[in-house]
């Protein structure tokens, strides 16, 4: 762990991404306690410009609500959706990829054809269809993003397992009579998790972006829920008059996704020695 943090401190992109995400998580968790304005009720006159009053530093929207409070509460929703949907994708993709890579043969062929079926459909189009079928809500967004996100995880885990199953310690476990389940969970997966963690970190940025787009299209949270995508959609009519209404939720999406991507790049540099040597 100490070696990991030393390498992280020497990795500018990973360190910047980590700082961005720590700030985002802090604001999402502690922001409502530090800035107590409610995102649901009117606190000032409508369309108050940003940096005018300290009580509403980012101005107000068309209903006089605090844009800063809405952005902070929207971070809670976006981070929670990203985390839950990514964990769900890992819960599906990791076991399927491990089983396909370990057993090979017909099992591998069947599972990979099943995986490829989902990958033949554009991810975003499939997410829209699934949300429409399940009825727009936060829960349907989580389910749809998890369904479109697990195939790349499964293929990544399969490739790692294929490279690990012939290692000496795996063969030794087979010779000693350990069960397939024990070998997969105790010998193979712990050694295959590094690239999965990197993929999940970058995938979190993707899930937040997809959730925001679905909210923008009116297929996510319903008004007056504090959702970044929904806030941008609501502000379109007022964009020439109140530029800040859409700008700050949009910046929140941009910075958060960038933070996850930078952290994922940094983790990839740390956990992949071949990549470090090539640089």
C-alpha cells in the first residue's frame, strides 16, 4: 500500500483525478450541511446572477432555487447511480468472464456469444430502450446502465483468466484437489482484479455521463429532483437570459467524468508495469 501511494504521488494525472473525486465526494456528502439551502424551495428571486450574494454563490434558477444547492444534491444522485450501476455490472461481468475463461470450450463459446449479442447493439441506444421499457426512474437508469456495461467487463476478465489458468499456482491447486469454485475465487480472481479496477474506475465516468444524458432526455429523475442532466434540460429555454443555470451543472458533469478518467489512467500506469516500461 505504501508503494502504491508513492507511485500515485509521482503520477500527475492520477493524483489530479483523485483530488477532483475527493472534492466531489466531500461536497456530495458534507455540502448540504455546510451550505444548507434546499434545492427544492425558493430562496431568492429568480435568475439572480452568480457571485451576487454569498448565500447563493452560483445564482438562482427560474424558480428562485439555489443553483449551487441543486448541483451539490445532483452530485449525490449522479455518484450513487454511477457507483451502484458499476457494482452491478461487475457482479454480472466478473463471474461470467471468469467462468468462460476458466472452463473454455463450449462454455466459453456460449458465454462469449451471449456477451457479443449485447455488444452488437450500441450501448446508449440499448440504454434508452431499456429505460423506456422499465419506465423512466433512477432505478431503471441503474439497471439499464448495468446491463450495457457488463459485457466489456466480462471480456476483460475472460482474457485475464485465460492468461492465469496455466500458471503454476493454479495447476498446483488443481493437483491438490481444490474445487473449481475455490480455484477461481481464491487463486485466479485476486490476481486478475487490477485491470478490472482500472476498467471500473473509467467506467464510472461513463455511467455518470450516460445518466446525465438520460436525465437530459427526460428519461431519468423527474422534476423537481436535483439531477444534473435534468437541470440542463430545464435551463434550455432560459439559456440566453441565465447562462449559469446550465453552465454549472454542465461543468459538474465535465469535471467529475474527467476526474474518473484521469484516476483510471493513473491507476492503469501503476498496475500495468508493461505500460510504464513502454513510457
